[in-house]
């Protein structure tokens, strides 16, 4: 089990949708350098995350972890809520 935990990616992102039951949509932003001009550009990815206890809400900053495929689109599970959104 220890070797498996090392291979799982841990990512920090922001919850942008909490409409579905036990599923959250998390926006992960990264900065990449433009290949020609060298300017840093923001790129974003939307990931579907399994949230068993429905503990995260829209706007929360969360830590997610890669896991086995849980559905057609869900490949990540919620680890913890790092920062709560203002109510």
C-alpha cells in the first residue's frame, strides 16, 4: 500500500460546482510559459471529484488525490478541504 500512495498525484484546486450528489467539479489552474513569447499564461483544467460526505461547497479550496476510475469521468477523490469559502 505504501508504494501505491507514492504514485497517486495530489492536487490543490477550487470547487466550481457542487450541484451533483457526491460529485464536485474542481478547477485546477497552472501557469505555463508561452513557447515563443515567454510570457506566463494561466491554463485551467476541470476535474470531477468524488466527495463521499458532501463536505465541500462551491468556492472552497480543496486537496484531491488521483484514484481508480469511479465513473466515466471521475478519476479523483477528495482528501481534505483546505480553505472554506465565505458564506
